[in-house]
C-alpha cells in the first residue's frame, strides 16, 4: 500500500522443538499479506499445538483470508467503521463454505477428521485502506497501534475459539466463534501497526534477557516498528527471532534453549518516512 512498508517473521518455540531435537515439531504459526496501491491485508494464524497438522491449515487459511478480503476491497465494498462487522460476517461465511467443502472431499477420500487435525487455529488480522484501518481477531494474540501494545489473553486451559468449531463438535457456543472488531481508526492517524501470535507476549517479556551466545539484551518489542532495518530487509524480523531462540551448549555440555517457548510470529506495518529535501 502506498505510504507504508510491511515485513514479517516467524520461528518455532522451543517447547515445540525440544533441546537438541530441532525437527521434533513444525512451526504451527503462519502469516501472509497482500498489498495493493490503495489497500493492504495481513493475517497471522496460530495453529492448535495438540493437533497433528495445524501448520497446514494455518498456512492455507492465512492465504485464503488475504485473498477473500482483497477481493472485497478491490470490488465495490468501501470499508468504514460502521460496516466492519459486515465485512467480517462475509469473511466468516466464505471461509466456512471452503472448510465445509474440504471436509466433504476429505470424507470421500476416507479422512474423517481433516478439520480437527489441520484447521484449528486462531486468527488475527488487519485490513487497511487509504481511509480506514481495521484490526480483528478470533482467538488470542498480540497487536499494537502506534506503539500501544494490547495482549488478547490466552484462554482458560489454553482452549481458544477456532472458526472450524462451527462445523465440528465443540463445547463452545456459536456466539463465541465470531470475529471480533478490536480497533478501527483513520489510516491518516496510523504510524505503525503490529499483529502477532500469542508468542509475541513472551517476546515482549524477554526484552531484558540476554540473547543466547551474544549476551546483549534482546531489546523491547518497539524495536520492530521503530528501527527501519526490520522493514527494509525482508528477513530481518525472522533473523532477530531466530537469534532470540537459538540453542546453545553451556560449559557443562548441557543443551540450553532460547528465549521463546511458543511459536512466535509478527507482522509489522510502518509508515514510510518522508524523504528530507
């Protein structure tokens, strides 16, 4: 989107990899964005850790959400504070139609639990137009507007609402499975924005801790929207997260884990600085 830069990064948490076993489990977070001349859509999905293939569903739905929302914005729909709920209702209906079709195809192939095994994940997203910016969610995560950080708390017993629960049995009521409008603001007031999985809360809490092997502090969450290097270099966010979660061997030859126990993913949107003349 004209006037803004975007970048993202993701690493698996050490609770998923286990010390000395880096291939023990995949990163179950996913993120994706689509940016046009006058709009930008980004989303982070955090897959259920107890499901065997959550990374697959998170990846597909992250891309599906950005596609669906971009189609709306490229058509006649004009986002406003008043119709944000309407946009999210349409998004939910289109996603459920796709998930329902996938479940039926999987059942024909003898797979009876595709949604439960692959499509349980939280969703945190942003929709930007020249006029309006919308932050929305289904489940937990972390988001920030102009440096003000908000944490959607982890749910009791670590059981957040998942969209697929509309189609498979769960203990949650359908009213608990609706997209939530977190914040709407004029885009002209936006300087920086972050959306991230719940692992970003651990990232923020580790600000004063030393980076493995280097010994220098990890630094505050604000570095990701204040420092240009994180949006100028498309791999800079991932590199910083990887440095924070690097395994190392102590003097007793014990393998030590990094600073991030959970999969950690964030997407940063930053207003492009005006060039001095």
